[in-house]
C-alpha cells in the first residue's frame, strides 16, 4: 500500500482519544512511508492527522472542494493540495489516488465518504479495502448495523468483506495492506 485515504471529522469530537488516535495514525503513516490522502482541511481530526504526518516527514495530499476551502480551513502546508469543484469530484479524486480507505471518527461527511468507498468495492468498481478505526467504541453502532446487513444478506459476503474493523491503527493498516478481494467478486473496469 503506497497511499491511504483517511476520512475524518472537521471537528475534534468530545473524547480526547479521537485526537490521540488521529495523531498516532498520522505518525504511523509517515513512519511506514505511506502517503496520506485526505480531505485537505487543517481543522478537527483532519488537521490533527495531517499535522502529525507532516511533523514526521510524511507525504500528505489534500483534496478539497472550492466551496469548503474557507469552511474547513484548507491546510496550506501540505505536500500537495488539490482543489476540485464538488464533493463528487473530491471523492472520485481521493479514490483515484488511494490504494485503501480508513475512517476515523467523524460526522455525516465521513460516513458519506466511507460508505461510497465501501459501495464501490462491493460493486466491483474498485478493488480497494475499507477500514474503520474504532476509537473508544465510536463506530460500535455502525458495526452492529453492518453486521445486521450481512446477516440479512444485504452485503456481498460478510461484514469483514466490506469493512475491516480494528482498534489499533498499526494492526488495521496491516489488515488493509494484506486484504484481497473476496472470491468470486467481479471487478468492473469502471472509473469511480
């Protein structure tokens, strides 16, 4: 894995564990020489993540829509900041750049980005794994919902085929890096 796209909140959330996890992940990516691809903001967990990677000499590519440059306070100290016109273009560009996806705690935007990436993998549009870093139980409700969707046959295969979950960033990166597409999954030659 050369590039990991991380979806994260533009806010820090209420639990200090969220910021600690974002910083730990950023440092880990820099140490492993994995380029961070993310939403391009300098605030919230996004900013914590990017700053931690940059402080350790990591490569960081931000992708941000023009309309969010001021709102999410675009990070101007990145290795590269790409400005796009829409959220659709942002997600497509991040998907194009990344080898895998990981979500830190976040809100609706984080969920939207993660679910679209997971959907593209489930549909065979891309062969890229998706993961949840379950910090302080933040994603427990979503994990339960995805497990239910798997039991009720709304997912292709098991939940683990759609989303890999772990509480340890290093272990989650290892799992994403060793992921292979589930047997029988057809991967179309469609661009996201």
